[in-house]
């Protein structure tokens, strides 16, 4: 991934060379992605030592790059890599995560999950979509920007973090709290999505656990007992009522979601835009009782509540407390949470990525929210304008996870040119 030396050029000439180099770099981009896929980095156990070492070897080929290794807990390794331009200016960060889902059952794979196999325009492997392909795109963009460093001012910083699949407090969250150069004036994240959608925000999350206790009895003598599952069912009915709570999102967010509907729902399914604008409750796990002929004394359920822009986890928690108050035998607690978050859909970094994506793809992408969470929320928590622009995930987390090679090339080029335009203040 070594950069070549080039004579000083105007910003326009440098941009043309950057675009041309991006077009010619697909073989290198594929090799980088395969190299990352071939190093296992499952979470759990949240150990990114080996993948960080592999990434560091690739980044070290870029001349005059400073690489810092950060390890807040043993095995949770993140990297911060820094490139400087010709002088003082803004700092653009590329953020991504090194960890992946575990491989799981390998029987459904037609290619070995750590092979990085290339077949029929598709690149296979665990984590290739989430998000080693996106990492390779940002890393190549940084390498190409290094070749033209005399044409742009400021800094390019890659924050490549562990712990994302475990909510990121020891990864991106830690970097932003403890490594000053991890923060920037704007951030591009290559996490999964689609090249046809520029994502400017994401829903919040609150996981809860509800327990119900009853009184034991034989199933033929129900009048002598109290059924914990019945109590739990009543509580869960009230939890589902959260989906009807009104939400007042900013007009700019509502308009962006609606404008994105024709493109976004073709890619992500009809109903996505409505899901982005309302609270959803998924009752994901439930257990209780020991035998059909015994009145159960204990039952427990866990739910995933997703929050749109316009309502906080604190507000939802208060509503839930009121709904469950007075129910006998019911106890509940919040397991984890984070707030919904967004960057103004008209912000410069959103517009830069949108405009370059249109240039590269030859068609206008949608500008929309993201249903799932990402490490971008940590950047927005620190008031860093952030956009997610990445690859379409196929079978993410399942057998034969793969990406499209054509998309890999497009995303890398968009990352490189959007960063260049931002750092040169190109009008």
C-alpha cells in the first residue's frame, strides 16, 4: 500500500489524479480486504490483538504516517493513524471497527469463512461487510490522500477500534475520551449500509429485562396459585404500548426520511421509513415455568426498544415506569441504553459525501437515517458531525457473508474524494 511520490499539482489536478488512482486501485483494495478477513477478530471474546497487528502492517506502508496503539484492557486493541497535509487546516477522521460477529456454525458456508474468497464479483468471509470491507475502503482512501498531501491542508486520522460489537465503550468511546487526535471537525464511517444511501443519524436503543414472580400450585388447582407467566404477559402488553407514544422529530429529519423513501425502501424493505420515525419494541427472549401441570412461580423476558429522533431513553423509561407501576409481582431493569443521534442532514460533510457519491455512481443517493446503531453515536456525542457511508451487507452475521466488489471500489473512491473536497474546501 505504499504511496508514490508525485510533483506538486493544483488542487484540481491533484483531485483528478486521486480519482484516477482510486479507479486503478481495485486489485490492491481486494487484497487489503482479503488480508483483513483472513485474520479472525470475533466478539466475543472482544480480542482485536491480531487484527490490529495486521492493520498496522498495512498502514505502515504509507510514508510519514504516525500510528498509535491503544489498549484500555488486555486484548481490546484500537489504532489511531495520523496523516498531515501541507499545513494547518481541518481534521477529517475515518472511523471503523476491527471486531466482527463470531463465525458460528460453519456448515452453511460454501466458502471457508476466513478465506476472503473472490467469486463472480463477490468477496466472501466473516466480517467482510461488517466491516472489514469498509475498513479497507477508508485505509485505501488514506493511502491515496497521502500521495496528494501537498494539495490539501489539515489532517486525516483513522480511528480503527475494537469493542464495537459490545457497544464500543472500550473502543471508539475510549478513544474519544482519551486520545485528542481521535476527534475531528468531521467524521466518515464506513460501516454497513449501501452506496446508494448516505446515513446522517441513527435510532437510540434501550434493552430491558422484566421479571414476574407468582405462587406455586398444581396445574389442576390454579385457584391456589398465581401464574407468573400470566403476570409477565400483562406487563409485556403494557411494554408494547410504548410503540404508540407520539414522537416530535425536527422537521429537517422528518423531511429527509420521507425524501429518502423511494430509494431507501427499495434497498432496506418497505416500512423502513416508518420504522425510523416511531418507537419499536421487539420481545426477543422469554422464559418461564418448568412443566405444563405446574403453576409457574417465575418468568422473565427481555426486550429491545428502539427510539427515533425526538424522544430520549429517560422519557421512555419514565413512561415505562408509569405503565408498570402497580402490577403485582413485577420487577424490571434497564440492561443497556444509548440515545438516538443525528447530524444535520444539510451539514457540509453530509453534502460532500452525497455530492461525491452522485459523481461516482452517476445517480443521486438517498440521504437518510440508519435503523441500527454504530460507533458514529460516540462521535455525535462529542459534537463531531458524522456520516455513515458503506457497503451493502449480504448475509451479515450468517453463512456466506459477502459484499460486491463493484461497491467496494465505489465506496473507497467516495471516501477519498469526499475527504479531499472537505480538506481543500472545494466549492
